[in-house]
C-alpha cells in the first residue's frame, strides 16, 4: 500500500502577497517535490490569526504527520499548537516565535544578530557619527522586537549616532508623513528598515520628495531574483541588506527527519550575513546555482515518475494479457 509510505506535511503560512513569504512557500514546494513520499499542503491565513488557528485545526483533524507553522501572532495561537502537541502531532515553528515551548522544533535565523549586523554596518560606514532613521515593521512580533534590540545594542554604544524610530505599520509609510519626518529631523544619513520592501518604499518616497538626497538605505531579507533585496543592492537602491533566510527547504527536511523518528534539536539556527555591493554578485550567483540544481533534480524526478507510470501500465497490460 503506497499510502503507508506517504508523509503528509501541513504548512500554515501567515501572510500572503509578499516576496519573502512566496519564496518560503516556493522553497518548501521545491524541497517537497524532491521527496516522492511527501505530500505537502499549504494554507495561507492572510494575516488573520483566527484563520490561521482554523487552518491548523484542519491539519489536526486531517491527522497530518507533521505541521509546520509560520505564526502571525505569538499568543492567540498557543492553544492550537498545544492541542497538536498533546495528541502527538509534531509541530515545527518557523520565523516568528510563539509564547509556548510545547512544540517539537523551532527554525529561523537570529533576529538579534540581524539587528546587530545592521548596527555594525552603520557604525563602520559612518565611523560612529550619523543620524539614523529606524523604520520598524511589526513591532509586536519577535523578529521586530529582536531586530530592534540587536540594533540598539550596537548603536547605543556610539553617542554620536542619533536614532529616530518610526513604525511602518502605523502608516507612516508609504505616505508623505514619512517624508515630513525625514525632512524635519534634519540630515538623516541612514535609513535602516526592517525589511527590503519597506526600505525600497522609503527609498522611492525619498527620491520623489528629496531628489538629491545622499541617504543610504539598509534593509533585511535579501531575497534573490527580480525585485528581491540582492537585486536592489546590485542596482544601488539599497546600500546593503541583511540576509534573513526563509528556511523553507530546511523546514521540509526537518519535518522529514521528525516523521522518520529521528531526534532533532529543538532550536535550529539559520545563518545570516550582510549583503552589500562587495558580495551581492557572489551571493546571487550562489543562490542561482542552488536554484538550477534544484530544478535539475526536479526534472530528473519527473522523468523517473513518467518511467514508473509507463512501466506500471506496461506491467498491467502484461498482467491483462496473461490473464486472458
Ligand atoms: C515578510 C516579513 C519579512 C520579515 C519576516 C518577519 O512577511 O515581514 O520581510 O523578515 O516577515 O516575520
């Protein structure tokens, strides 16, 4: 029975329509396609915590083998995670943290380090003297809180670096309000935004209202490909970005290990690195190579599957002939 060997993985994604999330989903789909025994189902909660809880409930009632969750919110989701855990369905948390430890494993990069890398970069470029605008994303999430903590750990050691903090969520972006703040807080040299999308929006707005500005924009994520942060660095839009890997393929690999009853670490750290004009080419070449290899393997898988199909129709035909 083929079903006995199927490993069903349910992935609850929290946010749709952004390049980082799409890239995470895609990485999972590619990795899942490489393992013929894996059946991956992705639900997207579109920023609604209640929908995310329902999606996870569905995975529980469908008795999937492993649930992967990229949480939207850190508290309301606790009961459903604990429910899965209590009935023995392993849960992997990816990216944002949750306020419970009743799950199997966590996977993600260290956001405190992400903030520190951005801080150190500004310190070294400015030699410790600068006016910085920090544009926070969702400050109620662990990446938001941790990035801010790491950034201030570094920046606060330099009394000649002044920081003004605004919140992109409280619609200071992309509206004119952002530029007003920028103009009134005279001589901003650096903008550190909590992701590349926000950094890019800030860059665009600034260009319209302060055409000859010399502000250096720093983002986070560093997605490869068109419109991604690496390309923005190559185009000179961003001074730099801090790589925040999605962990999509690692999550599927981890889920497989767990499904195969291997013992896995509770915390699985993904590495992060500064991407600027010095290494942007190398980084994108590296990522391109991985993508090419993955699609090669996918091709091979398809060929094998087709051959298997052909073989099984042939052998069915043979059986039929024999039975005649
Ligand atoms: C995408 C995103 C990324 C960020 C991550 C943090 O939805 O905002 O840009 O790195 O989520 O949770």
